[in-house]
C-alpha cells in the first residue's frame, strides 16, 4: 500500500519550497531494498498518477521503493507563482530530505525531466542516476501546441450552467484542442460541478500561463556538469529531442549520457510501457539498453 502525504514548505538554498503531494510505494520484499529508490516526476499538466503503472512495474522488477511526485501547481501539491526549474528542483530536494532519502534514481518526463536534470546538475550527490524522458536540457523557442492548450483552458468558462460535466468541457475544449488524446489528458485536471461549484482547474492555470516562458526555458547552475550516468529516451516522431540539434548540449552537461530513440511521440512511456520499463531496468542494473545511439565525439 502506498503512503500519500505532503511535505512541509521550507527554505532550501535560498529557494522557498512548497509542500508536494506524493505517493511512496514500498516494493522491496521483506523491507530489504536492492538500492536507492526511484523518484518519478511528471510533465506539464500531469500528476503523479501518470507514472503509477510504470512505477509499480519498475519497483517490482528492481525491488526498490518508488516515490511518485506531484509538481508544484499540480495535483495535490501547493501552488506558487514561481515555476523555475531551480525552484521545482528545490521542492524535490526538500521532499527527499523529509523522507530520509540521500540518493535516488530520478526519472522525469518533459517538464519533470528538466526538473530532474536541474536537480542532477545542482545536487549531483542526490541523484544516483538520471532518466530523462523526451526532453533536452535546452530552452525551446516555441511550444505552440502547449501554448494553444493553455489558451483553450483559459477561454473555457468556469460556469456550472455551461460546464456541468466532463462531456460538456470536452465539447467546449474541442474547438481549441482538436486532439482527443490531449483533451482527455487535460481534462484530468478539471473538477466539475458535481464536485465543485463552480467547476475549477486542479492545476494552477494562472501561474502556468504567466510562467510559460520560464517553462519553455531551462535554468540551471552556470558551469554545472553531472558526471553520473544518464539515460535520455526520446520519441523520434517529435522534436523535443533531436540529436543533431541537442546532442552536443546533452553530452556537455551529461558526459556519461546514453540516448535511445523510440518510434513514438512525446508520451513514449505511455505508448510503449513495457519497453520503457525494460530499458530503465537494464539501465539501473548497468546493462546495455537496446537501441542506444553511439555518442559522437565532441
């Protein structure tokens, strides 16, 4: 059974942290873990539930505890006007301290991947190894799809006479978010009139909208390098990680990194969960990961 709690907000390295919602699931038989726990960080508009099935499979396969975390302004975590990666990494740092975890395998998707990378660069002693899922340590010039999603969410009237069910919200959002899979993902954030009057977004939409430039970027300590092992999994159908464009930066900041392409989109861990779990297990066990690309010489 998982333990679901929130941390307390404190000051860490001059960053005011917020209380994070999380689930701690022990998987080690007899309480004897084979190594540092796994910490999973979701992407923008997600929640800790995004890694629930993969986290369970990883915990069982590796016989390690798993911590699924809600980012600030998401899920059960507290809200904040700040969305810098330094601040979000400080939240995770404080969570690990509160749980008595001194090292962890940190896995992050998209925004969560950038949080994981910032944590590895700013506090390498906490990150036993890193797994980044379809994101590079760079500032993206544009994220037109996500910006369109934000605009559609902002435009939807939170009026119980109009938005009185998920079906009504889906119909309204369909004009600005034509992709049905994306809409269903976004709607996991909506608390409808059955449970809230008026309906409301669980995610702190005003803060996310104001901080989009920060979220598109990537702040980290100048001159930092993470010398631990790092696995970069990416979807070849998208452009979040393009080795010809981003490979040099990945190698510069993460010199022991390995990149592995998937014939998938941005949510590759959901599209190919069995392969994802297998690749992470092999990486953690110091085995070769199938499909790993050769590192070009700098």
